[in-house]
């Protein structure tokens, strides 16, 4: 059964999922401020981290900790509070809760129990990085953090080699160099990559180039291997999306019309949504037959 996304709280409170800044406090939205002001309590990943934010906003709120070690028991408690008509907010240390941050168990539980969960959108490092990287954004895959151990990391990266979508990863500063080396092993040297660092902060930086160039940059500029990182990788080249036989039929039809090989390649490449070069070769092959 699906639940309404429009709050219909008949006596039950609402949990707001509130995005907070990822480095620049000015990035808090007006709506986030209004909601934080209005709620009875704020569930936070780390209350020591959230208290200064609320102080900056001039608020003194009841803070309740909700982290990966107490999420299940705490979620049951928060459910009761909401059922008693209280309204609450969930925030994480930075960015959008649930995006590599706690909250999934709570939101799932509340949805199952028919309690309204309302998103208050705002910053998230994945979107912030992607929108300014200069890589294709029509399709992307957010992969979160890679495993800490190189072998496991390589195994995960191997599953992504043929993925045509832009790939986005979070990485911790002390794994940047070893992780980049694994990217080179898995994807080769030439794939286009962008590393975004310290987004929205004073030393924000985008480093782009081939994987080999990015590896070289960070190897030679160890002082830049600090802060918070997002890795983005251009997707694999599109493979043939049209059945070969269909494509061959199209090429043969066009050959019968005595069109030049180059033009046929262009037409078929356009139709199939793939690069011209492999089609060009195929047209030559079929022409000889
Ligand atoms: N919930 C957050 C979000 O919406 O982006 C992500 C939390 S995750 C535990 C923390 C990771 O996000 C960092 O290790 C880094 O990879 C990325 N990140 C967070 N803030 C960032 C920033 N200002 N610049 C670059 N990366 C950032």
C-alpha cells in the first residue's frame, strides 16, 4: 500500500527530513530554518555537531541522538512521540540525511506505520559536485563510499567498468591516493575524471582530467589531499543499443540506395545512438560482401 505524500496528520505528528549545509552555513534554506524553529525536537546524527548549527540559527531545541548504533531503538521511541502528536526533524552532520547518513530505518518504519515524513531539500555533496563538474548528468549512479580495503574496492570497481552512467563516489581523505590508484587499475588511465574537494568551503577545488592526470596531480600536491572529497568518473562508452541484425538490415537498405559510406555511418549512428567509427567499419564490411 502506498501512503499519501501530502501531510494528512490526523493527530499524528510529522517527521521532517531536513538538509543542512555541507560546509557553508549560509546554505541553510529558509524553509529549513522555519521547520527547525517549529518542531518539538530535532533528531541528530551527532548532537555535538548539530548544537552549534542551531546556536548559529539562534535556536535552543531539544536534541535527540540518532546514529547507526541506536537507530532501531531510537526509531521506536520517535514513532511514539510522533504518535503523541509531536512534530520532529531529522538532521545529519552535513547535507541531506540518509545520503550516507542515518535515517533509513526510521523513515521506513514511519512510512510503514502511516506517519507522515516530509522532505525539506537542501545541500548534498553528490549533487553539488555533479552540477559543476562538467561531466554528463543526464544519467548518473551514486555509489557512496567504496570499501576501505584495496582488494574489495577493486572488486566493486570491476562491476562498474561497463556502466555508461557518470559514477559518483564519496571518499575519505586518507584513502584518496590508494583509491585513485585503484581507479587507474580498474578503468585504465584515459577515462575522464573529476575530483571535487571542500565543496562550498574556502578551499573548494575541482580537479579534472584523465584518471592518470588526476592521480599525478594529487601525488604531486600532497597538501591538497585533505578535506572532504567527491570522485566523479565519466561513464563507459555506449555499446550498441540496437540489435546487430536490425542495424545490418538498415545498412544494407542504405547501401542499396547507393549512399556514400560516410553518410550511411552517420545515419545509422544517429539512429542507434552510438559512435560512428564502429558503424563505418561495419558498413565497409557489408559493402564488400
Ligand atoms: N549526507 C551527506 C550529503 O548529503 O552529501 C554526506 C555524508 S557522508 C557521511 C560524508 C561524505 O560526503 C564526505 O566524506 C565526503 O565524501 C562527502 N562530502 C560531504 N561534504 C562535502 C564537501 N563539503 N565537499 C566535498 N565532499 C563532501
